[in-house]
């Protein structure tokens, strides 16, 4: 179970095991192990836009998808001998549990602000902290400023078209992220047959601003909308796209996501949600002000 958690957050994940008669498919280890496998396999498939974009970044810069923390924070001596935490891409910190039977572990946060993945809970950097780690849980965190693209879970690549990308935003100051996409099959990207979309997050005392801007449109994907999910400490009564004020979603729609350009704020989770269309013909910019 622990190996699968770590393996699914690696650049390449392949399960192999043909030791007849004890084949090592996930379901041969019992219900608990199978449930764990499904959870982390599903997480990997939802992270495909992020993983694919990180692979493109590696192609362009040589920076590996999986990298030691000291590569990003060379001035922090606490990281020089750290071998059980790593960055998966620029934004996601993975902390596998590598001691058999361990139900807790210490985690070191480099400088900055760090959020628990999928939560508004955050921690300041340059400190160690202990976390409970029941067998089904592997700690993962994202840097403050992260804009993490995800998609619906599929059983295999190409099972269905991806018409919506979810943008999971963890605001901190000003940050940006460029999402890459192409046909996923050939080498057309070498002839500019790809698209790059830039997302910008800016959090200040005046509020929060988020921009979506196509920067290269040599390829047209099937994405028709973005679901913005942003962890914000304070609620707002006013949300705009450009100069147009948007309505809050109806009380009967607590998710706030079923209607385009209607927003919802969940005060308990500190979560703002808004669905917007992709910029028309990949030519115009969308700016959301909260």
C-alpha cells in the first residue's frame, strides 16, 4: 500500500508482477489494499494535465519531473540529506511514509507558505512538524501560489474527451502557471502544434484577481470550461469578470458550479468556486476579481 502511494506520484507508474502462481495485481492483496490502489491511481489520472505540462517543462528546460527539495532551495542546509520528501513538478511536495508500520512522520517545510493538498490548511516554512499517517494516507502539500490543473478521473487516457479543466488555486502573493496541451500522440508540438494557456493569481489587501490568457494557440483542444476552486480566507460580496458583476449561485446549488459565471463561497472550507467558459477562440483574456 505504501509503495503504491509513492509509485503513483512518480514520473512513470507501471505495476509489474508475474511471479506465477502468485500474480501481483492490486486485487490480490485484499479489499483494503485495492481501495488504496484505486484512491491513488485515481489521483494520478486527475493530475494528468499537471503531469503532462511538467513533462513539457522537462523537455524545454531539462528540470526533472521528480526532484530533490535542495534543487529548489539550495540555501537551506536542512534539505541537503533529505531523502524521503521530494517535489513532483514545481508545485507539489510528496512525503511518502517509508517506515513499515509507521503511523506518523515528521515533515520539513522549506521557506514560504505551504497548503495541505485539497485544503485551506496552511503552514509557514522553515519548520518541522509531525503528522499522523494512517495506512491509507500519504501527506502531500502544495506551495503557496500554486495553480494546480486537474481533470475528471478516467480509466485510461483517451477514454473520453476532456471538456473541463479544474484549476485548484492556493493563493499567495502573485504567481502564474502555464498549462500545455497537444494531441498527445505525435511530434506536432515541434512544429508549434500545441496550446499554452497562462493563469495568473494575485492576492493582495484589495482582494484576489485571477486571469486566464491564451498565449499560444497552435492546437485547439476540447476544453470548453474551467472550474476555478480557490482557497480564500475571507468571503466576498462582489465578484466580477471584467467590469461585469456576477451573481452568487442559488441557495439550492451549494456547489456553486452548475451554472456558468455564478459563484459560491463555502465559509467552512474557505473555498470559492466559479465555472467560466474558455476564452473565445483562444484569443481573449478572462479576468476574475474577487
